[in-house]
């Protein structure tokens, strides 16, 4: 087990799909790491440069291999990991707030 600092670029055109998967519980239900991903997104922030940063526990020999294959690579680009000692919160706007605003803005454009 290791804890990582993760930095990535969110694919903004995927906001509605990620919000839907978080809301319907499909990510949380994913074994073995779904709830950890949900918790990690709750810790995530969006920096002034537009990067999303969070800390996450992983049990894979390759950092976040399963999470990348099932969720992260679909919604993020340029994912980088760095081992850290414990969970951290980073400066910036809460990612889930940012995600909600992105979904709201895109649905406003459709009406």
C-alpha cells in the first residue's frame, strides 16, 4: 500500500459523465478501489493553473494502475503520481464544486 499525490488535467468535456457516475454510485461500487476514488475526488482541488490535485491510497504494484484503467484515464490527461507519507489537501477550489459548476454551465448552454 502507498499513498500518492496525484496531479492531472480534467477533460472538461467529460464533466457530465463523471458527475453522473459519482451520483449513481457506479464509481463507489467499483471493486476494490471505488470508494477510495470517490473519497479522493472529495479531497481534490483545482489549482489556479487548472490542474487537479488529490491524494489517494493505492494497493497496485504500479501506481493507480487499476484506477487508471477503470476511471482516471477516461476523465483525466497527464496524470502524474508522487509517493507521500499521508493524505494531503491542496490549495485550490474543491474539485467536486468545480465539477458541479461545469455540469450546470453545460446544461445551461443546452437550454
